[in-house]
C-alpha cells in the first residue's frame, strides 16, 4: 500500500486505531510491527477473512495513536529506522531500499 495523505481510522476489536496498511502479507506485517514498536507506538493487528483456505492470510495493521499519519511522520522525518540511528524515508518505509540516506527530493 502506497503512502496516502488521507488519515484512515476505525476500529480493531473494541479499540479505536489509525490504520497503517490493510491487506498486507505476514512479512510486511512483521516489518511494520517492528518499525512502529521501535518508534514507541502500540500496534494492533487484525487477520483479514479468507474466502478459502488456499488463499494467503492477509492482515490489517493499526496503531492506537489517533494522531499518527504515516505520510506526515515520514516526510517530517519523525520516524527512526530499526537500528534507531537513521531517519525513515519513503523507500525504507516501502521496503524498496535499506538506504535511509537519500531524501525524498533529488538535488542533482
């Protein structure tokens, strides 16, 4: 799921959450859960319903912080990488690159 400017919120169980991504794989879920918990957010997960047992299990991820918006936090450079040493950029968030050095703008 690409970053969207829209703030998506709803409920997981009885808890109000800001949705981070919906219908994601277990690998993506693991990455986002570790990244968000490393940055101090409480993460809630919901399994999506499957039509058949052959389909892969997908998940919805949310955080209990109702103000959190992934797009805003990434472009304001407020999230740290898993090692805590670098700032998360759009490519890091989308798992396209481990390099957190490039900015979202290009100056060359």
